[in-house]
């Protein structure tokens, strides 16, 4: 999948409701950088699946508790994401039982977020989450659903190796899906009054279905 897909899912008032839910759960946020207000709500493979069997991600009780917690608060949002992706891909879409479910990136306003501080990267977390499985490039995806999006926030995306990046602006309630294997970089632009909150996740095609995880 070399193209990027945009799927409108939520209206502005629905985004506001999910933002309020996320903010209400701030006692469960995990701070990911000591020097800046960057948090996640939920486990994520790129941060929590780094140390093999010793990682939080490999603790089945922790993983089950994480998914139960997210499902108890965000199942309706997960259902919308699954339904939207199912309509687009025309195949079954489910939450992965053996991995952490999609969760949230949360950036509170800070002057440094006006600058390109996010890492340029490819999403290869599937190799850690599903180490026993080999996936074709066409069977892996990354998605982002912004629910609180400062002006100028979005994604730098390199559609061609060695080429120039394309800036993709995010819009509240619009699910953005790409393969995650092209170089990309979050453009935060979260330095004034509005927090940047996005539902984040990945998908793999396995056993005739797409499995969502983070």
C-alpha cells in the first residue's frame, strides 16, 4: 500500500466527547519523556516491547489489563475504526487478542513542539509483536485518528525513497491509513493552547483478517 487513505469517521462534537473521556483518564496516562509533556494512554509496542520477555508487552496479565481498560472506555470508538477499515478494505477487521489494542498519543502544549522534534522512522513493530510471522509489505498498515488537532498538525511523509517529504495535514475525526513502511514523521505543532490527541494503531493481515494493535 503505497498510497495514503483518508476515512472520515467522527463529527466535531463526537471528537470533543472522546477528548473529554481521554482527559478524564489522565491518571492512567504514561509519561514518555521526562523533559516534555508527552504521554500515551495504553501500551505501545515501539516503547514497551523493547526488552524481549522482560518487557511490559510480554506480561500477559499487564496486556490483558491494558486491553480490558481500553475496551471499557473506548470500545465504541474501536467499533467505528473497525467498521471504517472493514468498509474500505472489504475484509474482516478485529482487535488483536495477543497484542496491545490501539491507544492514544497525548501531547500537551509546550514550546518545543513547535519544532520538528519527532523522529523520522518506519513502523516495523510487527516484527516484535508477531515474531513468529512473516508479513508481506502489502499486509501491514499504520493508522491515526486525530480527535484534538492543533492547526498545522499532521504528518511528513516520504512517498518516494530519497525524495522530498509531503506534508499531510490532519483533520479531526478523519482516519489516516498508510503502510507505515514509507519514512514518516509526526508534525506536532502543539505549542499554544490546544493539546494534540490521536488514536494510534497498526494492522496486520493474518488468517484472512486484519488485526488491529499498537
